[in-house]
C-alpha cells in the first residue's frame, strides 16, 4: 500500500509559550512548514524520487475531492502527460519548504528537462498536498503538477525548427555552397502509358547530360517503384541542377507521366567543384540518425565528408525547439491545443571562410575533366600560400587525393635532390655529369625512361631531360640524410594545421646505398601528397617555405612556422633548371602557354616492382600560382600529367 508521512504534533512541555504561539499561528493559516520527517516536504521528496524513477508506490495520492488514486494510475498519467518527453525524465528538486494552511500545503518544485541537442527547459511547478484524518500528507494529483498549463488529456510535444545552415565562403568572402535552383524529375504512375518506353527514353536523355552536371542515373528499379506506388504519387527519379534539366527538357517534358518540381538545394557552383575537399550536404542518413539520435532527426541536412562533415556542428547551427501541448481526440488521434509552454529560438550556423578561388578551382576541375584515371591537381598562391584549388579526378567522391595521397613523387623529387646538391656545392648548373642508359648500385640496376642516354652533359641538361642515372651517381654526395634535410626545409614531413586532413610526406633517410640512390630520383620509401609537393614547389619559387593556408575563419590553431630562407644562389640555379624543363626538356609542351614563363619538373614514379607500373606527375609555377598534378597509373608524365597542366594554365587565362 502507498506510504505517506504523518505529522507529529507533540508539544515540548519545556516550551509551553512557544508551542502555544505555533499552534495559534497554524490555526490562523499562515505558517511555512519546516522540512523534516514530519512535514509535507517528506511526501514531496518521495513523490519527486518516484516521478524520476517511475515507481510511486511510496507515495499516497488523492484527487481534488480527497478521493484516493492508485499510485500506478498516477505513474501512467505522468507518462501520458509527458508525451514526447516521456523517455527523458526531468531533473527534479523541491524549491524551498512547503506552505501549510490548516490541512493543506503547497510546495514548489523545480522541473528541468534536457531536450534534444542538450537544450535545457526549466520551470517551477506547484504540488498541492492534503493532510488526512490520520495526519498523513498525501499528494493531490492533477495534470498541472507536470506543467501548469497541462489539462486532463493533454500531452507535451516537441516542435523542431531547423537553423539556417551557414555557407562555405571563398577567398573573396562569397558563398561557394549556396542555394541553387534544381528540378526534381519524377513520374506519376497513373499517367504512364508504357513503362518500358518511358524508362528507355529517360535513360537516353540522362546519358546526354554532360558528366560535369550530374552523375550517372540508375533507372534499374524505376519500373518496380512505379508499380508499387499509388496512381497519383510523385515517384522521384532524380534531382537535376537547373542547367542540367534545361539541357534535356525538350526530350523529357512531354513524356507521358513525367512530372517536375522546382526546388533549391545548397550546392557548389558545379557538381565537381572541390567536391572531395568541401564534402556534401545531404538529408540525414540512417547511420546519422542511429549514431546521433539526439542530434539529428529525419529530414535534417547533414554534412558528410570534407569540410562540410568536419565542421558540421559549426555550419548547421543549433535547431530551435518549441514545446507545445496536444490533446487526445476520442478516436485516439492527437492535435495541437495552441498552447506553447517553451521556445528556444534556432541559432544560425557560422560560415567557414576558405582561401579557395572560384576561377582557379574551375580551371583545375576543367583540366581533370575527362581524365579516366584517379588524379589530382592542387594550386597555391605563392605570395601567401593560399590554397586556390584542390581538384580530384574520378574515384570515390569523398576521397581528397589532392591532400591525402601517399605516393612516390618520382622525378619531381629531383627538385629536392637538386636543391640539396646545390646547397652542398656538389654541383652547379654547368657541372658536367654523365648520363648513361643504366647504372648499377650494389647489384641493383637503375635506368632511364625508354633507356635514353645523354652522355656527358651539363647538370642542367640532366635535370631538364630527367636523367635518372645522373642523379643516382650523385646520390652519395647527399649523405645518408641529405634528402630528408632538404625536404624538411621545403615543409615535407612537417606538422601542418590547415583545418583539413592531409599528408605532408615521408622522406627516405639513412637507407642503404641502393635506397639512397632510389630516393634521389623520388623512389624507394619516399612518399608525398600533391599538396605537399605543391607547397614545396611554392617554397622554391618564393625562396622560403610557408605552410599552405586553407581556412581563414576559423583560423587553424597551430599552423607550422615558416621555414628558413633558402640559399639565394641555390634557388637561382634551381629556377634556371626548372625553366629549362619547359624550354628544352620533358615539359616542353608548356613552352607556348600564354602569359608569364612556366617553370616545372616532370615525374614518372614506379609504385611497385613492375617498371611498367608508374604514376605520372608535374609540379611547377607560373606567375604567382604554384601547382602539382598527379595521375595515378598515368604512365609517362609527358602524355598525362603535362597535358593536364597545359589545360589548367590555358583555362586560367
């Protein structure tokens, strides 16, 4: 049976006057009760404990007329009144002592709910009590105990107001990802006359859209979806950017059963625009809802991958929450009462400001367009290290190969080897260095591409023509860690903080004679990313290395410090040799590019024990823009990486 708490009214014989005064005050009806075992507070505390735990058997309840109510019924009603908050019991505490008036008492209790997103809703609620004939205090049960505006049959319900999602800004402060017009292409089953013909015509039209505007559209399940849907339903087929829709509108608009809905979605300027770096914004997926049930609800927009995923909390802001009351109808349904009991306004997200330049990014994307192999292009502004573009060719949409690839640099690393040799005084641009077809180091044979030989030629020619055997013969002059030291002066292996995932490289050091020889030509255990090589190239062009910059706001907390000034005479000599690559060497396809002179270095990198398996590279600069091009399994750089570089530089004009 419920247990209530008696009030002991025995008077101390030692204090008759005080006892008489207390009794008179109580009779007058204005005494504030003391918190103790014999007061109504004990019943209130037991009630709060039971409310929180869901077990009210230790509390006695009556209604406003004094009729007893079973504790189990009160437990059921509290859960019903709590509605959508029933599974997140509030924090409860008594707010001071009860006020006693004759045989009734009123206590105020502090009720604090933790709503989704850790929003706190706190208020005071009254709890009335009645003293029975046996001097036991019992709680007068009424819906207002849960919340003062609740009535019988009501329940609390949550209304969620999404916050405006902030954009990602380019270097000029303009939104990159912004609301852009789209068209949802769908089918109304009841108006389709020939499903097979419709699918065939839609498929042909979608395939005619330029790949840059939309990914391939899979219609394999469309017939079943049409068959399973109601005749008047809108069966969505695909959402197209407005320009993609306009490209095929004449082919699909009048097809029997097709329907179209105009909308806006947060999108980058093009489908491919820095896609892996920026990430995407999509409706909350099942994994999101399962992993963060208090954070996302169905229909929320969530950042996935790239900057959108990493900074999702900042960009999405804080949703607003409103708690309202609903009332049950006789048929069991619920409807709003129009009573609002709590509101927390949504807080808009905060934008990210990046260094990206729209024109440069578009040029990088255009240069990789049509490339069938995984590829990447990174462009930096030499003056301040700002990342202007980060483009990725075909491959997983979220893979930012431009920043995170860990691949051998091949002959582009001769830029680092040459700098180290020049710093040591081992060579000058005019030093004669032999370039045979092959050379052997500790039993391992090294050869030039296509087995070419130059004979005894100036070091500049060895560099421009990318002679492996010349650099292998010079490797001992670098010492066991000369390459690593030179690489670190150009930022390789550094601890960079750009605000995005990246790989800064690993340079071979202290290896065997064959490992040192391989490292001198960008093979062996040396691995880099396109971003790391673009940063190193910008360092040569600038005369000292600076960490590339990507995020301006919020600015990274711990960017790497700038590197030391490079030796002026070494830099001048290296620039001369990198210009020769373009004017008379392996990068000669770039010598007619309009604008300022182009400097660079080609690279072909073996990535396993099969010499036929090679990646292709080109690193270089023109004017104030340094860049690195990488093509996975691209074969000869002159047939893959260099043409991409040429398209990029032409697109910048």
